[in-house]
């Protein structure tokens, strides 16, 4: 993967290697999503890797958390991984995506609370 | 550095998860969905773990007072979550700033 | 009165500072105080988000104390920076409310 090549060999490779080790521990569908996320983050072009490291860490952390909870990757990310990455990196469309997360949060909570019968 | 430290690096995380599990079901639902939202938004303050631990404290107190989670924070969970991180910068913002600095 | 949420935005933080400035207190007591004052729409969650921000911005001193019911409670007191912020809030409030009063009375 070109993204990986970009960062390998510089002083950041240790962070990214650690990410890869963590990604290996994920279920298959999650690992595939991680590959896609990396590819999409790379589209943000002008970056050395350093400033994007925490963003990638956030994404990986979310995948780890959600897979541990037994959710499907589809449930967590939906279909729009490029949009998800835009929002993570704060690029164009980040605001609409965050609005969608906001809405998703409220509807999911409402649905699950209703199911509780409360 | 990031979320990873909260999840793996700190022993506290397991204790934290146990405290979440001890909450009543309605609180647990709201906490878990909120945490997922906060992970996505990525406020820098999330990394030290105090924000999340504080929410559990607050929820535990509300539950002990016999309130339901919606009595405590209303139904607009997103507004509550955003209120908590209103003046905390996000990793996305830091990233965008670093791009601007380079131009 | 209901439906004050939009109008209260920006002043609620000052109200919370004022309540804390009166005496060291905790979240639920602050909400109750605001409700008793007639701000019935204010809920615990809103007060909590304000307290989190006050703490993050270094305006309050926080002490955990055991409570008779449930987990320990966080008590809040103003520090010097908080007192300064409170004074600024009241100065701004005086300014805004005096101008609005003048507007209402038809003066300029």
C-alpha cells in the first residue's frame, strides 16, 4: 500500500508499525476497513504522517472498541468510508459528517432506550 | 498519546469498563453510544481519560439519585456530548492547522 | 418560564459561577437552585457540561467528598481566576442589560 510505503522508513515508522500490529488483531472485516481507511486518509495528500498519526490512532481505537463490543464494521462506519475519513481529518464535508454522527447518536440512543421499554 | 493509551496502555481502562457495566441499562446505552461518538469526533481531551471517567461518575451519581438517564441529560445526547467538548480541540483541527502552517 | 434555552445560552455559565461563588457546592444542588429560581428547563446534564468546562479552564477548585447516597460527590469552589471571570460576567451583564433597558424605554 502506497500510504504505508510513504511512512515506512522515516522516524514515524514505529508508530505506524505499532498500528499495523494492532490492526492484525482485528477481525477480517475490520482489518479490511482499516486498509480502506489508510488509503482514504492518504488522499489528504500533503502530510508527513506526523500530524495524521493521532487521527489514524483515533480511527484504529474506534475499530478496536467496536469489534470488542461485537458490532459489525458496517454498523460502525456505514458505507461511506471516504466521508468518514474526511470527517476524521477535518477536511471538506467534515461538518456534514459530524452532523450525521450527531443525528446517528440521538436516533441510536432513542431506538435502544425504546427497546428497553423505558 | 491517543485513544490507544486509554484502551490498552492504562490498567484503569478495565476498571473503567467494569464501572460502566455496573450502571443501569439506560445509562449504559447512552454511555456506550456517547463514547463511540466521542471517539469519532476525537477531542484531544479524551486522551487523559478524565472526560470519560467523569461522565461515569456523573451517571453513577444520577442513577444513585433514582433518576433515569433522560431525566438527567435530556434526549439530545449529542448536544450533551458536544457541550462537554465545546472548547476542546479535536485531532482533526490540529491536523488542519498543521496543514495551514505548512502553506 | 419555559423555552428560555436559547436566551440563557451564554449567561448560564455566569449563573453557575455566581452560585459556586456564594458557597462551595455540587452539581445537583446547582441545578436545583436554578430550577427554584424559575429556570425550570435547566437539567443536570447542562449544568454538568458547564462544570466540566469551568474545571478544564481552571476557574474552579474541585474537591471530592463522600455522600450519604451513592458515589462521592465533586464539590466546586471558585479560585482567583474564577472570581475574576465572575466579575467580568457581571460587568458584561450590566452593560448588556442596561443597553437593552434603554432600548425598551425608547431612549438612545
